[in-house]
C-alpha cells in the first residue's frame, strides 16, 4: 500500500478516516457517506488511494486518484 492512501473505517460510534500506517484517525464522522466525502477529497489532494471498509473490516471499494497500482492495459 502506498503511504498517501486513506481508509474509511468503522468505529464503535460512526466512521473514521485514517491515513495508511497511522494509529489515530484524521477525522471522525457520524455517517459513512460523510467520511467517504472527506476521505475522497484528501486522496485527490494527495494523489492517493481511498479504501472504503465495511463494518466487518473487509474492503468494500477502492478508488485511486493520480496513482494506480494496476493501470488498464488498453491505454493508447
């Protein structure tokens, strides 16, 4: 994983956005939607990757902004 990636993770009350490798959350939100909006803006700002986790901790979605570890083969 790259260092400037952000993770939207569940907490006991709400959702948190954490930078990859950090032990503390950058910001905590009541809803997952608000956390995703904030995480997406941070990932875009740093040309990183946004990982959205489910309540059980598995990854629901992954979006890259500016850096893609697996680019498509059909580039022209």
